[in-house]
C-alpha cells in the first residue's frame, strides 16, 4: 500500500480570487517533506484544503490511495492525518490532560489512549507535571508542547505541522526541530510548513517552494539550499 | 409580615428559579457552542407543555387505569422526546445551514420560527387559542400550617430539576461528548481538526438543551395548573435574561441568573403588595440595571478575552 499524500492540480479560491492555482505535490511516507514560502504564498490555504476546511475548487487530494477531496474534516482526520495547526490552537479552558485527550478523540480503546498518553508524557515531562493546569494559562513554549503532544496523541501516519517555530525563542525552535525529526524517525510522515528556511531544509528530505499560489521550485532539500527560486520566494 | 408568609414566597421563588434556570441552560449551551441566540427556545418549552398534555389526554382516553406515576412518566417522556426531535430538527434545518450567514439572520430566523411554533399550536391544537388546564400529575400531598403550604409536587419537581442540571453538568465535564462540546465551544476549527464530528456535536447539544427545556415546560404546567400557546414568549424572555445576567456561555451563570430573576420577581411581589402585577416590570428593570453595571454578565470573563 502506498501511504503517500498527493495533491493533484489544486485550485482554491476565496471569493473568486484564486489563492492556489494548480498546485501539485507529494508527501512520501516516513520522510519529512517541507513546504516553504513567504507570507501570503498560499501555504495555509493548502493545509485548509487538505483538511476540508476550505475545499478546493478544482483538483484532487489523495491519501493512502483514497480520494479525500472535500470530505468532512473528521473523516479526513480519521484516515490517520493529524494536524498541529498554525498558532497552536490549543483549547485554553481545558486542562493539559484534556487537551491531550482531544488529540485521541477518535480512539475508543482506553488502554491505547493510556499508553499513548504515557509516551507523550515521557516525551514532554513538563506536560506531565502540569497535567491539571488550564492550557490557556501556560507560557507560549509550553502551549507549543501541548499542541505537538496533542497531535501525537492521534497516533497518525501523517502529521501536518504548520509554522511550529512562530513566536518561539531560538532555544525552543531548536527543541521543536529535534522533536519533529524524532517523530519522523518513529515512522510517521511529516509535512512541515515553515518560514525558517535553513533549519527546515536541514531536517527535510524533500521540499516545495510556494509563491503566489504556485509551486516555483521543488526538489531534494540539498538541491533547494542553493536554489535561486528559494531566495527569490522570500526576498522578492 | 409573618415569617411563614415570607417562607412561602421563598419556596415559590425557588420553584420559579429552577424553572427559569432550566430554560436559561438551553440559551447558554447554544450560545456557548455555536455563538447563536435561539429565540424560539421559549416556544420550544411551550411545545413541551402541550406534548405532555396530549400524552395525558391519550392516556386518560385509552388507559384510564394507569397509575399516577406511570402517567407522569409518560407525560415527561412525551414532552422530552417531541422537543428533543424538534430541537435537533431546528439545529439541522435552521442553525447549521445559517452558520456562515450574519448572526442577525439566525436571530431573525429563530424569532420567526418561534412565531410559527406559537401560531401552529394556536391554530391546530384543539381549542388552541384558549388556556388549557394542565393536570397535577403528582399526588397532591402537602403539609400545611396557617399560612404555609409545602406541596409534595413542588418538592419533587425542584429535586428533579436539580438532578437534571447535575446530569447536564456531568455530561459536559465528565464524558467524551462533553469534551467534544467544550472543544467546539472553545475553537470550532481546532475541534474539527481533532476529529470531532461537528454536525453530530451540534445536534447533541440541541437535543440536550431542548430536553431540559421540555422538562421546564412540564414543570411550568404543573406549577400554574394551566398552559397557553403564548407561555413561551415570557418564559423565553426570562430564560434569555437569566442566561445573560449570568454571562452567556456559562452554565453556572445561567442557573444563578434563573434564581436571581425569580428572586427579583418575588421581591417585587413582596415589597409591592399593592402592585404585585408589576413584579415582572420590576424584575426586568433590575436586569437592565444589572447589565448596565456588568455588561458581560455576573460571572463571565471580561469581553476582551472572548475573542
């Protein structure tokens, strides 16, 4: 079975103005694939299209050889795709523990939830200490941990991570990249959306560069490091 | 004024407060989860009363030998099932499709819906434009002294109401469904991304709010021994005010608001015995003053945090 995620000729429009026009890409299993691009390039729109929050006007999205274009969000998530959304989007008035339980919302086996919970608490001992604290009262770095931990609770086959470094200190950014690499090493495909070009390319194996709603460059992370399009996408 | 009379007012106030709290819980649940004010909610309560009455008539006609407890159970069951179905229907046909529309449209649609419900009962229920006597349902045991009457049915209704509120609280805070409801209330999109079936959660929330309202409808009938097609208008206005006083979106606030409103009405009746008919005017007047003092409700978070 091919567990790839494929975007095929995706068009997305808000109020008739095309935000994405003909985007095609592939996220392969057990690898980190990154999506680079400046603000407003359409990165978040592509993620919204993937999860059915803004269904594409044209084109199709295939995961695990199944067409998931425009399915209700919970069905797409049920295919084994987790999201660590931009801006963390933790549930502020829930405890850390409840936030993590939300990550495993579709899992019915209590035993399985407990073992995943143990794994996440081992990965983030800080969250174990603060399990009964309301997530909204935590620091930005801790909220980032909650968001990542919540995504892992889903035990996904593919995890989409949208702008994880946003608003974090350099030390925490490094920590984040270390964890992302570790997630991939455990056999999960990672689709990483980032602005932090150098560090992102350092851990990715493949990358795409989006500019004004189109893929302007793609290739192995190694080849993208020196690509002029990458420079142009960020610096005009 | 004698102590016993005052006590009597308190007991009546507590009964009314429980009834208002049950209605207000619906308003606050719907607002918390979907940010909508469902103005037909009061009329949903009225539909509960009439469904219960219909069941009572049916039982009387076909099974006159049914014991009182059985009849009471069937009446509540009929009221709750009809109103739960109605609530889910309203959610699916009106609230969810209007999700993307301006909030004003939902407001208007639910107000119209309330009118449709009211007029339907007036026109299509047998002799619907006149008040109907509502059966007592519960045995009329009571304890009397010179001025004080402690009715068994009041006590039973009050305890059932408290039990229902406790059940709602348990569902919201201790179950998987409750977790999903709170998630949708706090961040709808994030909840979807965690795999929550949004439509199902909305339907469940409306079923819950409507079921609680149906019980309030039966309670209202028993308390006043009479129901009319228009009873939902005032109950709706009171329930909505109660929810707003407490802070919309907050279940405890709604309960507090319900009791505060009943307390105000009672004060109005006690303090102005010469003008007891004005007790609602007094109560709503104080509500306006309370809102001027605390625009976001008594126990809600500051407006700046509700982004």
